[in-house]
C-alpha cells in the first residue's frame, strides 16, 4: 500500500459510556481518514460529537475500541507525538498560557522538542499574517487570553493549531462564535491548508447546515452509532 493511500488515522469500533451510566451513549464508531479527506461530524445536541473527538486524542477514556495513527495504535508510548500531529480544537479553547503572545509562542517550543527545529513551524510573521486574515489585525500579544471574546479566543487557538502544521485537524465548531465574514475566512484557510499537502485531513463539527454543505466531503452521523 502506498503512503498516499495509507490511512493517516483509523478509528476502530470506538465506544463511550457516560460517567454513572451502564450503557454506552454511542458505540461501534469506525472510520478512516486519508490525505485530503474532509469529514463533517453531525448529530443532535448531546449525541456525543465533542466526546468522540476527545476520545480520539485520549482526552476522554473510551469504553472500547482503538485509534491508530499511520498504522500504529495510539498509547502512552506515542501519545505526545500523536497529539503534535493530530490536533483537537474545542469551541471554547483552553489557554496554554495567560498572555496571547505566550499562547502563540508555545507551539514553536513544542515543534522544536519533537523535530529539533522550530523553523518547521510557522514564523511569528506567518502567525501575524494568519491573525490578520482571521480578522485579528494588530491584536496585542500582551493581552490576557481570558480577556478576549470567545470568537477571538477561537481564532487565536486556530492560529496556535496551524502553527505546527498538523496532519489531522479535529475542529469542534471552530466558527460557532464568529460572524459570517470571519467564519468564511476560516473555512477558506482550512481548504487552502488541506490543499497545500497531500497528507492532511479534517474532521469538522458544525451545526450550520449551509456551512456543512460548503465544507463538502463525507458525513459521519452520530445517529448511526446510538
């Protein structure tokens, strides 16, 4: 099997049981992501979409199943490198540091740790250009992250994510708090980003029907696993 056709990410028979319950909320989730794939994850509120993404990156413990990255089962031995290549962005981002600038600098430190070269990551100038593109022209890097609006936090978190050029994006309603103009900027950049390299893919949670149609790709419906 060629590298191009080999899965970047394979989710096999994943299930999750809510705390205090005996029965799974969802089970039997299986799908494969290859380079260029776009997957829209949809389902009713409370169906467990965000939890599924968190289980994939081991922020939640699934009740069963497995996640494989480039053919290797994800576990303690490779979880840090895995999370450097498969990034989850929540709709309410958690800051890595108090200040905007420190949040943006952190990914370069991580890139240096794993690749020995921070130049693989976006430069500060590239980050500024992307901030501008996302409607955050001239944002003060000394501002506290928790003083930003939710929409500003989402966009800073997206720039932080793109900084290390991940292979797989797991995006949890990343434009939910943005106006149509800035949401379009994010959509356009995601499409551009995927087109830059063959070995990139995205899973996107969206409640916006029109946005789901614009994103294209295939649909994974949580109703099929409940």
